[in-house]
């Protein structure tokens, strides 16, 4: 029995996400053939060396010709450009989707450029690591991770079901959400944590009283967890900030307000207020462990946890 | 050959740190006998059930009688009280140390109470987890972690060497530091990260637009890493905040300034400034990996990393 979901799949962008898709599509036999396109000859060569697809080109339009599914996996700031490039070559009835970390901006960029003869269904797999490029991908990246689809009002239910089934075949659990709501949720669970991590690592490396080598040496005390997030791809995160500005500023504003109040409690030695906050937050952790999103073990579940899953 | 470093060791406080000490002292045979004292009958009973020591009491003064080494492992806000309680019963020439996460305040609390006939040498093992109590401890907690001793100007070099050798026998790497400098370093590598984590988890659980169950469901996107830190013991962290106020406020002030500037870059769409910050922070991560404090692997080194080590 064949597992083929789409006769030909085009992958535009072959970094962490694109190359993980290539690997899982190949492993599960989800496509008759895989066409790979990326911007630079260098990345394309590496994808070819890794044997990620069946055809390779730096011409995005060429890759999408005859494709039944097109997955755009480029930094969100480039999605409008890619849509313009591929628009005229898309096969009628094809599904076009993306994996970008912001949704409203991607829709605003891509939808006007795409022909109405294709099904445009934006998506976002909540799966990633702090690494990038074709070497960083692996077939298990999406296993048990959520993939959020943000269909448009006019989206064809059949095409939507087909795309959802594809992501499930990649190992994902599929959810649907309104694009604006997606952007708010991701602003708090992903974008703000990354920004805060970048910010604290920046602060720590600029101090006069404490040297950078001390920060590095004693990082295991809590700081280290932030450095992993803060080593994520700069282009991706610049684009996320520029393309989910309103939701991020909203969450940043709330965070800063709360921080000012925490600062005040410390300044005035208000132990009860501190104790109250430090107790309240434990419930969230318990919820995450109960929801199976983390393992409760004395080694932080790092040995037992499903490997290779993390930030996005 | 005997490994005995001290004929009798008294452990005051038998939570995560105290019970980990009991376990490693036992495993390595570092003491002739271990006397255990803790505040509550309940915790004492549990310590006895776990067989952590040779004698058990809720009377701190009783435990220290005849002891050659006394290790105080209680929340830093209680160290002054403990010093007062044990002062009159300390054996002349004994070494008294602690494991508190702040040092200047512990010294200010304990030193005036202790007799000059004992060697008071404050210390802080940079090893911990987000769990507490006698069940949470394990003998490997200190393996390859730093233990910072902050000797006073009058500290006897021989006593200092003896204490350092003891911590090394527990698996630690020993460092010396000025207490004030310790407090600044820990404010940035440990205290600020924990506060920021508590704060963001607090912010996330208070939103109207995004439900707590959505935050939990999608936490793997970055947020989850913060919840581990934010589930640490509230009493310990309240005491840390109240006892390292100046250094923490200093670091919080810098963090907030930097965050305001980041916010401004997002508001004005200054992609170059964002890109610059997001690039600069990667060097710190590289430094940590090179220093052997973290493993560089696609699964974040969680499988390969020395297990059970973490925050403090
Ligand atoms: N990383 C995560 O954790 C994560 C998680 C979920 C979603 N996402 C989203 O997934 C997307 C891709 O991220 P990634 O981590 O896979 O990034 P990546 O590893 O840096 O790869 C990006 C890929 O996009 C290509 N590219 C850039 N501009 C292009 C253009 N104009 N035309 C064609 N190809 C172009 C790059 O090509 P060259 O190398 O040839 O320049 C590269 O192949 C982003 O939208 C991101 O928001 C990321
Ligand atoms: N947790 C970490 O990650 C970590 C890392 C490095 C250093 N530290 C420092 O280590 C110290 C202990 O932390 P922990 O994590 O071991 O805490 P813990 O697991 O909560 O245990 C605290 C222990 O102190 C006892 N205690 C409290 N007040 C006391 C008093 N007045 N007299 C006698 N015993 C008293 C408690 O007794 P009862 O249960 O009987 O009330 C309990 O046995 C703190 O100063 C902390 O800053 C912690």
C-alpha cells in the first residue's frame, strides 16, 4: 500500500524546517517526488550532497511547476517575495502552505500574490531547534509536536483535510486557529521567551562588574537555559519581530509592567508578595507536566524526554 | 585507607542540599558519623526513614556538639537564627560553613553570632534542581559543579584547605571569591534568570487574550524552559531576593534598560539593531559549550549531558 499523499511536493527553502520535511517525506514515502529550491547555490549544493530531494534548483518558480503541494520554509520576511516568484507557475488546484512563525503578516504578504486557482493554507509547525541550515534537520523533528493551521474563511475543507493528513503523516498533531489568535498565542509562548532570552544574554555580556568569562563559567546556575534560546537564528528572529510587532509589543508591555511590580517588591522587601508570585507560577509547571509536554524527573527529564524537540 | 575528612559532621537542614551532602558523605565515607538536625519533626522523620545519618534531632545545638564540621543548609533568611542557636555548643576548632545562595548577607547574619574559637568559612555549591526536601537530594548533585568559598580576611588557610578538600571529595570543583563579588556574579547568572522566569510565567498566566491551557499546550515553543526555573522553591527564592537586594536591583535595572531599547527597536522596525543583538548573543553560547558547561548536540545535549545537574 502506498503512503503517497501528493504526487509531487516542492520545498521552497531547505533549512532546518525544509530539510526536516524532506527527510520525513522521504522516510514515510509521502511524495512521488520532491523538488527542492533554495536561494543560494551553496545551500542547494549541500541539499544535493545530503540527497534530500529528487530535483534541485535555485529558481523557485521552476520547482513549483507540476507540484501538488508547495511548502514555503523561508524566514517570514521573505514569504511575499517567494509568493510573487512562484505565482505564475503554480499548478491549478495545488495546495500552497508555509511554516512561518507568524501568520497574519505571512497571509498579508502571500495571499494577494497567489492565484485563486490554488489553495493557500498557512501553517506553523511548533517544532524547531536553535540550529539552522540543511544539516540541522532531522526526520523526527515534528513527532508529537503541534502543527497549527490557520485556514482562511474561503479555504476549501477538502484541501484543508488533505494538508492536515499530510502533517499527521509527518508525525504532528494538527490544530486549527485564527491567524490573529495564533500570533497572540505565539507571542507569549515563543516570541517573548526568545526576546527575553536574547535580552538577558545581551545584558550579561555587557557588564563591567562581572566578566564574560565568569558568566560563561558559572552559567549552569540558571543562565545557561537562556543562552540556548538566544543562540537561535538571527534572521529568523529579526523577521519574527518585524512581522508580529503588535502582539509582541503587547506582551512585552505586560511583562515589563509585571517586572516593575516585582522590582518594587524586592526594593521594599515585600516578602509576602514575592512568595505569592513564586508559588503561583508552580501551577503552570504542573500543568505542563500533566499535559505531557515535559517530564517530571530529578534530572529535569532531559534523559527521558523525547529527544530533539524544543523551541521554535 | 580511610577517606574520613572529619570525625563528625553535623548537617543543619536536610532538604535538597543537606540530603545530597548526607548521601555523598556516606557514599564516599567522608565522615566517622553524620548528625542531622532540621526544624520540623516531619522532615526529620523522613530523613530517618531514608537513613541519611547516624543521629537525628530537631535541636540544632544538640547536633553540633562534638562536630568537627557543621554545614548549615537552610534558606538564607534563617541562617542568623541557626547561628544563634548553635553558637554556644560549637566545639573549639570546628569548621562552620553554609551553602546559601547569597554570601554577604549570610556573613552579616552569622559571623557576629559565632564564637571566634571556630573557623567560619561561608560557601555556596553551584548545584541544585527545582526540587526541595530530603527526597529530592542525590549523591551526584555536586559532581563537576563549582563550589564557591568566600573566606573572610581572618580565615585560617589550613581550615580553608581542609574545607576545600572536603568539597572536592564530594565531587565539586572549588573556587574562591570575595563575598560581594560572589553576590554580583550570582545576581546575573542565577538570581536574575530565576526572577525573569518567575515573571514571564506570571505574566503568561494572567492574560485575558490567551488562556492558561493554551500556554500549557504550546509551551514547548520556548516558554517551557522558563517554567522549570519558575517552579523552584518559593521560600528559598524569597530569601534570595530579600538577601541580595542591591545586586539584584542593579542587574534588574540594567536588564530593564536593555529591554526598553529592544522594545524601541521592535516598535520602530529597526531590523539592523535586532539582527545585531541576536548575533552578538550567540558568542556567549559558544563560550559555554567550549567551556564544557553544555553540550552542543541537535537534541540540545539533553541525552548526552551529565544528568541531574542544573539551576541553583
Ligand atoms: N527554526 C525554528 O525553530 C522554526 C520553528 C518553526 C517555524 N520556523 C519558521 O520556519 C521558517 C524557516 O526557518 P528555518 O529554521 O528552516 O530557517 P533556516 O534553517 O535558516 O533556513 C531558511 C531557508 O530559507 C531559504 N531562503 C531564504 N530566503 C529565501 C528566498 N527568498 N527564496 C528561497 N529560499 C530562501 C534559505 O536559503 P539559503 O540558505 O539558500 O539562503 C534556507 O534554505 C521561518 O519562517 C521560521 O519562522 C522556524
Ligand atoms: N535548591 C538549590 O538549587 C540550591 C542550590 C545551591 C544552594 N542552595 C541554598 O541551599 C540552602 C538550602 O536549600 P535547599 O534547596 O536544600 O532547601 P530545602 O530543600 O527547602 O530544605 C531546607 C531545609 O532547611 C530546613 N530549615 C529551614 N529553616 C530552618 C531552621 N530555622 N533550622 C533548621 N532547619 C531549617 C528545612 O527544615 P524543615 O523541612 O524541617 O522545615 C529543610 O530541611 C538555601 O540557602 C539555598 O539558598 C540551594
